[in-house]
């Protein structure tokens, strides 16, 4: 009986798939976007988002690639009219929600949203501030493909239980999608150029802060300004939330 159990266990383990020690899928090589008129869609992405193709695109093209800011490629490919990148879900933003399949990370999202709105050429939805989960909006290409534009933001708040006489390090909390900590941890990640750090910083409850801890608020802002002088190529943008 024992021997049979051992044999059965050996058979199971022999057929077991052992995952590789490192991920086999290294990165996304390119993303295919369906378009009834690739030329029109390519020019639309160029005009509104600054994406580029290294050569002149022919009007009758069946597809070409556009390069994103990080070098990844967006391949615009001819498809039947009505082919769209979306799926339906009940677990994201209410029942029967049409979910976008691509979320683009951007900088200065408020300015981008305003620019697209003023162009009158881009269908887009309202800007949504989701606090530590970022700020974003949905937009649609000429074929109705739905995309997300998103910017990471870090929320900063004054810890109510900590007295004003306490060190600045302990008075404020920081949180975003990837980071939850205090000032020193945030500064370290800024200096590392970590993805944990957003360029958009939103300080919560500024009206009350000006009354209860004006000095702390001033010191905090001066710390951000010092970081901006150290790293002028990736400055922090402070948003004051009353």
C-alpha cells in the first residue's frame, strides 16, 4: 500500500510543470491597434500625442509602428471597420463597463486633457482624480478604440496625531500606488529615479495646514524645491488641495 502511494506521488511529480526561475516573457515588444484607415490613425496619434514613425507613411499603408516615449512600439494595423480594443467587465467601474485594454502613462495630465479638449478632434471623458491611485481619463481614437491616459500622483498629508514640535520627517505621510512611507523614503526614491515616485505631488488639507502647521508646510515645500534644483530634468509638481 505504501509502495503504491509512493509510485502515485512519483507519477504526479514527474508530470508537474516546474515554473522557470526567472520570467520567460521579458517585456512587451509591441502592441497592435486595429484601424480601418491606418494612415488616418497614425496621423492622429502624431498630431495629438507626438508619436513618430521614422519614415514618411504612405496613405495606402496597411500598417506601421509608432514609438512611445520609452521605446515601446504601437503598431497600427488595418482591420475590419468596427474592430475595437475593449472588453466588458462588471468589476471595475460598475456593471457592463467597457474596459480599455491599454493605459498610457503620461506627464502633466491636466495640461494634456485641456489640450485635447480644445482641439475638438479627440473624443474624451472627464478627468478623474483617484488620489493615491493616480489621476486619469479615457479617450478614443478615430475608430472608437478606448484608451486610458494616466499619471501617478503621490498624496501627502499631515498626521493629525503627531504634534507640530516633532521632526518634519515624522509629521507627514506619503502614499501612491507603489509607495507608502515618510519623507526620507520618498526623497531616497526620488534620488534613485524609482518608478515609486511621481512627479505630481498633491498636498492634502492645505487650508488647515496653514493654520495648524504653517512652518511644517513651508519646510515641506522647500524640501521639494531643493529636490527640483538637484534634478531639474524631472521636477516635482506641487498641487495644493484645500
